[in-house]
C-alpha cells in the first residue's frame, strides 16, 4: 500500500514537472518584432523589442536606385504605425505630397513625409533579390535582412509576444551579427 502511494506521488510529481516545462516552453512572454514566413505564423527571425522602441526599414528603390527609409513605432494596442518616410528621388512610385495631417518637407536634397499615422496590425514584404537590399535599422544599427531570410521570400512583419519554442525556430537578429 505504501509503495503504491509513493508511485502515485512520483507520477504526480513527474506530471507537474513535465506540465511546468511545457507551459514555460510554449507560453509567449518575450515581446519581439517578428519576421514570419508568409502568413504561416512561423518565425524566420525576430528582434527583442518593447513598445517604446522604434525601427526603420531601409531599401534601394528599384527604379531610382536611391535609398528609401520607412520609420515605424508600436502603438499602445501593439500595432505598427508608420510615422515617417524619407526618400531621395521625387518621381515614379513615391508620394508627391502629404496626405491630410501629414507634413511634407525637403531638407538636404531629401524628401520627408512626417507626422504620418498609418497603422497596420502587420505588413508584408518580399525580401529583395536584386536591388532592394532590405535592411532593418534598430537602435542605429543596420541589419541586412538577406543575411537571415532568403532573398525573394515573402515575409510578414508584426509585433507580438513569442515563446521559447518560437525563439528557437527563428534567428535573433541582434545576436547573430
């Protein structure tokens, strides 16, 4: 009888340990800017991120062959807000003026759209194969996306909490330079 109680306690203890490990492994806890494969939810890469931080996407425009920089921040609801756009050539594919509430400026040969309030739950991007050379700028450091994600891949960029399992599946861009 005593042996049976010991076995039950051991099984229960083992169950608690396995359950605890599973919970720790699969419950999202780390906030991150996540680069997911298409619309699958599968992370390819991520940047540990808080809502107070900002990031930029920089790329070479396919026609003008000059840099374009899109600036983003995270809203209180965890969405992505584009708040600024900078470009060097004022022609095909680029805005010619500001929308309502936005500010258009020209400074040092560059064009800026400021005070933008374009909010997205996520946005999609195809990592450039030829000219685009997409880079993410975080804390004044540039990270070339093609180092972490195969060129030509369609990705979805979003802000969310990820778990340990997802962290293991994706590449922490800040740690792999």
